[in-house]
């Protein structure tokens, strides 16, 4: 059978030693944790800054790509217009030549 003793915690010296050890350990741990949090925050800030730099670089590269594609598209349109004009001239010349063949000469 279990018996309850009437021992008071206030009079137990082992509890004081335990509290002292805990306070001592906390005093050692808090600065270490603060240092770790500060280091992690600095690393995170550096990573975000690097991400911002890379994002700016990629946006600049995409702008260059789009401008290059735009320039190439304009050149292709101009070339298609030129080819279309040449084709119309050739068709017109061929039609006139064919018409001359079929018209009687006096």
C-alpha cells in the first residue's frame, strides 16, 4: 500500500539544487540560442538578397529575349512583305507575257 508522506517541498534542499542547475543551464543556453537565431536570420536575409539579384538578372534576360524575338518577327514580316511584292511582280509579268502570246498580232 502507498503511503503519503508529509514532507514539504520547501524544506527539500535537492529541489533548490535542481532549480539552481536549471537556472545555470538557462543562462548558458539563452545566449547560444540568441546567437543561433541571429546567424540564421542573417543567412536568410542573404538568401533573399541573392534571390532578388537572380530575379533581376532573369527579368533582364527575359527582356533581352523578348526584344530579340520582337526584332526577328519584324524582320520576318518585312521579308514576307518583300517576297510578296516580288511574287506579285513576277505573276503580273507572267500574266502579261501569257496575254501577249494569246493576242493576235496585226
